[in-house]
């Protein structure tokens, strides 16, 4: 074990609850689903990233099915979001903040869990990103939206930074609650600043050159 | 083992065949695919839920790849549906009934298999639902439809009832072929009654209040 | 082990690089993503089929996360495609050829790996097809296109032939680099000839009969 269980678990549960709220609010707003659809989508958003991580490291059944706190928090978050959605005047803002909390915590716990499972530095960072964006990507695909990770460069990049800081602190032997919180905060700040100032990753040269050359030959 | 293998296997094979037919009929009707696409979609519908279940409990390779009856029945169902689709005057009705048979049988076998694998009561019920709706959800996503489990509250709820009855009878020590059939019948009846009388789960408060408040700020 | 590791690895790395290029070019052309989205889609296309294969045979973590050459080649292919896309006058043609290279190599390595893992003849062929079409299917679904494997009969069929030839040569005890290349070449030629001459698999009888009978009762 290269990490203490406590910061990992606390961050993981925070992210699960935030993603449960987030997925449910998005379901209420974007797809206008009934209560079952809202809860299903909230739970998928909250548990999907951890499922993919645990499948990839071969830790099955996934921890989120073995520990009742995960699926209970995911369902609870979704139900609260369903009940409160009427009173949220700026629901779009809440969706964004909750999504960024989930992204930040899961990038850290995903990378840390992958290292614990014996993966190397680069795959651990990769798996941190996948854990962070996985649940939201499944959610977006199910409601027929292009996933945020593909549309916005400043979605995967903050997760990559959070996962990389996590892996670096583990390798330097200083990983613990402060380091985990710092890595999550780095991810959170980059994502929120990117949204506020409309920063984006470079587009393909061809797209910059002009849109008129895009034929239908694909 | 908390269950006899026979009722499990018989129900599982029935569901596999029904979902193979169902997925193929839906492919013929909704997406107008060629014979390969129809068979692929039929097999994904039939085998997808079991794949997810076996991945989640770490029973790999999945039972549906180890036992020739599963993939043969899935492919056979899809080919029969492809050949017969011309003669089915009420193909929409057939799709619904076959889907409900698959839903009912997989909810029971999914929950029962999850208990056998050592999962707790709540995760076993959850995995029963996932096994029941998983194949159809992959199918819907591939042909770009919002999955039924998100659109209709009375799709996940019957599966939840079937899985819960299964888990209850296992816990009480009375699980066997009659209990399994009873659990599947409960799921089947709730789903069919819900469809007939147009029952639905509650919608979000906001949606009930009016549609004009839905901005584009998501 | 029924196969030497060398031909398997060389083919697998070739397919990974080709699919990395292919997924990225498609992302540039079809969905106009930024550099992060292009790399993510290239890596998903390159690594997705192998992920599904390794999950199905229970070989976790997947080989593509344990061996640095896989994810490095996938990312490198995607970055090269991003940089070169401006200079490719016939980008559609390049996408098709690269896709067929990935399809051919992964059909062979998928089937061969499945046999090594102890699966029977039919599931090994099935898993060869899934490995070949899996990454592209995830890619298509994420950018909201109906996957090629469903739309075009002559996409799964060449992969099926490549996988079947592989399994046959392993069973006859003559599998090795020449046999693997032959199986991949068979897949490649059938796919390219099918595209050139516009061959397609049979459509459902109902579709042939006329489009006006398609109601909205699904």
C-alpha cells in the first residue's frame, strides 16, 4: 500500500455524492426524465468511473458494490437533486461545480488506486483521467450528447494534472490527505479558471484554416 | 451455492433467446440494418446484460462465452427474427413481449447469480436490474435511441421487483424453480400492466410546473 | 501457449498505431474536436478493442496498460494524425485504409489471444471480431454515429474470416507469422474489395419489399 485508506475513501465518497447530484440535475434539465430515469442516470454518473477503474485493475466485484456507502450516497444524491431541482435558480451553475468536484476527487483516487494495484506511472495517470471522466462520459452517451471530454480540452487536462500530481507525490513518498487535497484542488482550479476565461486547447490546423473544406467523404 | 443451477439456466437461456429475437426485430424495424447488423444487434441484446453481470462479479470469461447454448441461441433468435420479420404483422407488439420476457428472466438470474458470487442484498438487487436492462441499453445506445430504462419508469421498476423477490426468497431459503418463476412473473405482469394502462413514474417537480422555464444553460 | 508471442505482438502494435491514426483523423474530420478530444478519440479507437478482449478473458489489468508500447503508439498515432491532417488531401481514403489495417490485425490477435486463454473455437472467433470492431464501435458511439459494424455487412464479415482462418491454423498446428499475416491479408482484401465494388450483405426481406410499411409502432 502506497497510500493511507482514509483520504482516498473520503475523497471517493465526496466525488460519488457530487456526481450523483450532478448526473441527476443534468437528467432533470437536459432530458426531462422521470424519477427512475433521474436516479438511474445519477447512479451511473456516480459509480461509472469507479466501475471502469476497478474492471481495468481486475478488482472485482468493484469496491462501489461491496461498500454500501458508495451506492447509498449515489442514490441519495440523485434523489436530493430530483427533489431540490425546482428550487435551484441557477441549476446550470450547480451542475458545473458538482461535476468539477467529482472530476477532481476521482482523478486523485483513480490514480492512487491504480498505483496501489501495481500499474506504472503513465497507466496510473491515464486511469486517473478515465476514472474522473468515465461516469460523465457514459451519462452523456446515454442521453445522446457528445461527451464533455471530447468537446472541451479543458476537461481532460485538469484531470490529467490532478492525477499526475497524485502520482508524483506517491512516488516521492509524501502522499497523504494534504497531498491528495492539493492534487484535487489543482484540478478544480484549472477547470474552473478554464471555464471562467473560456480557455480551450488548440484546435486541429485544418479546422483553423477554414470550415468550407470539410467534405462528406468520411 | 444458494440456488439450484437448473431454474437459473433454463430462465437464462429463455431470456437469451427472447432478447436475441427482440434485438433483431428492433434492428429490422428501427434502424433497417442488413443481416449482419441484425444478427450483431440481436446478439448484443441477448448477451450484453450477462456480460456486464459476469464482469461485475469477476466471473470471467463470462458464462455466455463458455457455454455454447448461450451464443447459439442468441444468434439463432436473431436469424429467426430476420427471416420472419416480413410475416409479423404486429412486429411492435412482438418486440414488447419478447423484451419483457428477457427483462423478467434476466432480473431473476442476475440477482441470483450476484448472491451466489457473495454480493450483499442491495448490490444483488442492483445487479439483477443491470443484467435485465443492460443488453437493451447497449442496443438502444448503438442505434442512437435514449435507452428505455431512462425514458420509462416502468421499465426499471418491474426488474427491481423481480430481483427483490428473488433475493427475498433466497434469503428465506425457499428459492427454487417455483420461486424463480414467481419472481419473473411478477416482473412480467407489472411491466405489461404498466404498458397497457400507460402508468408512469413521477416526473421531476420542475417538469410538472411547466416547460417554458427550461433554458439552454446546461 | 498455442502461438508464438512475436507475430501476435507485432500485429497488435501495428493495429494499435493504425487505429490511433484512424480514430484521430476521423475526429478531426467528422467531429472537429480540439487536440485533447482528437487524442482521446484516437486512443479509445486504438485501445478499446483490446480492453474488451482482455476484460472478456479476465486478463486484467489489460495488456495494453501493462506494456508501455501500446499506449505510447496509440497516443503517438493520434498526435501525428492531428499534425498531418492539414496536409492529407484524401483524408477519407487514409481513414479507410488505416481502419482496415486495424480491423485485420486485431481480428487475428483477438482470436489467437482468446484461444490462448482457453476459449473454444466459436467464442474465440467471436472475440476476434469483437476485438477488431470494438474500438471503432466505441468511437462511433461517442461521436453519435451508428457504428460501421451495424451499418455495413462487409465490416464484420472480413473480421470473421480473418478470425476463422486464425483459429483454423492454430487448430491445425500451423499458426505462426506466415499464417497470421495470411489471415490478416484475407480480412484486408475482402474489406477493400467490398468497399471498391460496393458489395453488401442481404437486407431484411421487409426493407426490400418497400419502405412505406415502416410505421412508428416500435
